């Protein structure tokens, strides 16, 4: 009788699903601002879209991915500073005066209306344009309208005077001399 006493252990092959380097790359790709997690995964896996799809859904909550994303953001996040009047004015002037070469001609990069708006804002910030003190007083006193119904004006009806006269009397007293034919 032959007895075999051994335990079969599975091979210890590191799968791409557990690869920490791929997870870190995916975290950095997520932080780079792709449209969605699938596009970020495609930037890592290339044409292997089945792996990219799996990673884009399963690795979003992975600690390695989250940590890599936070580290990438900490290094690349711009330090936001508010502009003061002078630096904002300089940026507006540089925007308005920026030129490009187009077909061998030097032209302004911005359209005329945008340049004018930048100049106007510059002048406003620098205090060149006086701000009018517009009175915004609102009169909320109640106003009433009274409606009265009245009878129409009575017009006198012109009466015609009827007078019977003979044609001979009219013809004799008329300033125009008429002759009856008949």
C-alpha cells in the first residue's frame, strides 16, 4: 500500500491585480485629471482594456491608490495666492498687449472687445474711472388710484328748422339770377 503524504500548495505568482507599482501608477493617473477612472487606467494598461476596466472599478478604494493620489496632489498642487491690485493690473495689461505672429504679421492675441474690456478693468482697478455714487433710494410709499364712473357729456342735438317756401320766393330773393325753363 502506497500512501502519499504531501499537501499541494498553489503557486505563489504575483498577479497584476496585486501589483503595488501598478496601483501607485493608477493613483497618480487619477490625480492627473483624466475624464474618468477608466481613462486613467487605460493610460497605465494601454490596449489591455479588460485590465483597465477591472482596475478602474476595483482599485478606486485601494489604500495604495489613495495614498499615491494624495502624494501626487501634495507635490503638484499649485500654491494659490490671491493677487493684489498691482499684480492683477500687470496681468490685465499683459493680456491686452499680448501679440502673436500670424501669416507673417504681428497681431494681438485677444480680440478687440476683449482687449478693451481688459483695459477698462485695469482703469477701474487703478482708480482712473470715477465711480458714480448712484442713489438707489426706493420709494415704497403707497399710491392709490381712484376710479370714478361718470356719465358721458350731454351733447345738444342740432335741430333742423323746417320751413316751407315756394320756389318762386327763393328764386326772387336769391342773389344768383336764375331763369326757369320749362
